[in-house]
C-alpha cells in the first residue's frame, strides 16, 4: 500500500511519514488515545473492523499524494487524525530562490561591539586612581 519511512508512537500521539508510489512524503499524525491506536493500525495495514474509516483516510492519502500543500483533518472519537504534505521549499519565497544573496546584502556590514582592548582601558583607569 505505502512505504513507512518514519514512525513514532506514544500513549496518545502518533506521527508517521509515508510515501505512496515513491511520491513526496506524506505526514500522518494522530492526537488522542483511540486516534493514535487507529492510525497505527492503518499504517500497519490492519484493516479489520475499521474498513469504512480507513477508506476515508485512503481518499485523503490519495489526494495528498497528488498535490503539495494538502491537508485533511479527520475527527476520531477522542481526537483527530491529520494527513498533510508540505510545499517544497516551505518558508522560502521564489524571490529568495532566485536571488539568495539579496537578503544578506540588505543587512549591511556586521559590527562587533566587543573590543579586545576594552578591558585594558578599565584597568588603566583603576591604576590612575
């Protein structure tokens, strides 16, 4: 069905990263004890007794595999299951990719406020008194 590249589970939380047919990564997360248990069964392809619920998640997973920036939230009795993908280069605008030096040019020269001889001047003032 899909390849699981990462999985973390605690009592009430589960995070998993999966790939469908070698596409971009899809991030699955569950919050709530039942939600995390169900998502773990889904990731491990244990479909007995939850086929209708897992069919909904399958639809979201198919949509997520075909588009970047997808997000879906599924309510489970005690929590939520999220299926998301991130846009490539999240947080980096097309301008930044085109001109990577532009951001550093705006900052101007870096000035250090620490001086090596600062401590010596204080010592000399104390000696004069």
